[in-house]
C-alpha cells in the first residue's frame, strides 16, 4: 500500500480532497501535527464528501513520532527545491510520499538530511508552487502507474445505448 504524508497541512479543503484521493486509490494518509484545522471540521468533510469515514489515516504529534512509528520507511519528499523529477524515480509499492504545508513546504532541515529522495514536479519558474491536493494527485498517480495500479479497477465500460 502506498502512503501519502502531509507535514503540518494548513488548509482543510486540501486535506479533504487528498483524503478522497487516498480513498479512491487505496492509499493510507498520514497527518503530522500541528494541523491548521480540526480533523472533524466541515470543510475537511465537505471536500472529502462521504468518503472520509472510509479513509485509512493516522495522526502524529510530530515528525519524530512519524519516523518512530514507521521504522525503515522509504520516504520521498516532494519539494520545489529538489533536483530529481518525480517521474524519474522508482516508487516502491509500500513507500511514503511526503508533502509540506501549503505556506512553506517541508522544513529545510528535513530536506537537507534526505536530499537523495527529494522529488519535484516541473513547472514554470515564475510559479512558486502548485496546489497541494493537485501535487499529491500528480505524484501519487505516477507511483500507482509504476506499480501497475495494483488492486485498482483499470477498465471501464459504457452502457449499451441506442443512438438515433
């Protein structure tokens, strides 16, 4: 199972959208405090619609607790400061992909100590960053693609319809 980690997320609607994406993909969501909202806020639930109750998630007091409770985790750190493109690394089926808070990203000391697993999404140099929930979807779906969408429905079928 893939894992998405949000380090100190601030905007409830982003976390709700990410929670919904995690439900749709069978991905576990990890939230590292402090959170910029209460997990039961209407904005979180509204963005996740009725999927939030089905979400597999865990909350941690801080980054150190996250590391302690996930020993040996292979973690990729999504940041605009990374030299590696998100599409050029191999995502293990049980890896963790961490994203930072909307206003500041992942703290520099964490990035500095993990430079070899930092990844970035290419964008125009004039743009500071993408929306957090969009960034999660982009990188998560690349990791899912690399793992052949294991366990996911990959075929769709149109209903039979008589066109006139």
